[in-house]
C-alpha cells in the first residue's frame, strides 16, 4: 500500500496529554488509514470508508469517560 500521498491529521477526540494521539488519513480513494502518533512506523490500520464512518458514528454516541 502506497502511503506517500496520505495526509495525516490528529483525530478530533485524541488526548492532549503529551502525544497520546490517533492520526487519521482519509484523503485516499477507497480507504481510511489510522495509526498511533507515538509509533508512526509501528503499523497502520486500513478501513473501508463506510466501516470508518460507522465506527466514528458509534464512538460519538458512546459516553466519554
């Protein structure tokens, strides 16, 4: 998978506690990429756009601790 075109951004709900962040790249056709900002080379999760939207919708409905 070619990641050079990915535009990474910090997820809206990520913590501001010294880098405990999830980064998302949703600019690539047919996929959404997710990685840990503390370990950018440690692996990337790949989701279909519909699956990512479902996950985000579910996360928004859950109470936050």
